[in-house]
C-alpha cells in the first residue's frame, strides 16, 4: 500500500485559485503514475489529471485549460494548480497511484482534501 497525503483544499469564490499538494514516496513516483480524482456527493468519481513517466500528462475535458498537474521528485510531491474555479469543481480531491495515465484503476489513494467553490 502506497501512502499519499493531500493538502491545500479550502473555500474559494468562483474564479479563484487553489493549489493542491500530494505528498508521497519516491517509490510511488518512480513506479507509478500519479493522478488526481475528485468525488462530489451523489456523483461518480471523476479522474481530473494524471502525470506519468517522462511527464506524460492527461486532463479531463472538464478541467483542461484551467488545471495544471506537476511534480517535484526531490520533494516527493505532485501538485494540482486549479485556476478559474467554478462551483461545479466542488468536491473532495484525492491523489492516487495508477499503473498508467492511459488506462487502469486507481490502486492507492489518500484521505482527500475538500475544495468548495461558492459565493
């Protein structure tokens, strides 16, 4: 089981920004792709972004152009910069390991961090 810990969530008004951080291990960064997914009450889990080996990056259509995923291997962290936030982005955000950004399930994930976008 890979340990992951999210931070950086909070309350923000529409149009605002937040940066989420995912702390994990060097092992996870070396052997897995790291993804962010979100889950809102009553809604299905939605993959948001993923960063893999050789910095392969994918985004959900719903966030492309607004969210940016990045990694800092020296700090063992993966970040999700979220700009132009909208109420529909309200959810608990989790970082997770994944075998590949192109396919496969999330295999381990953290407790999540709440993001609330509202006036």
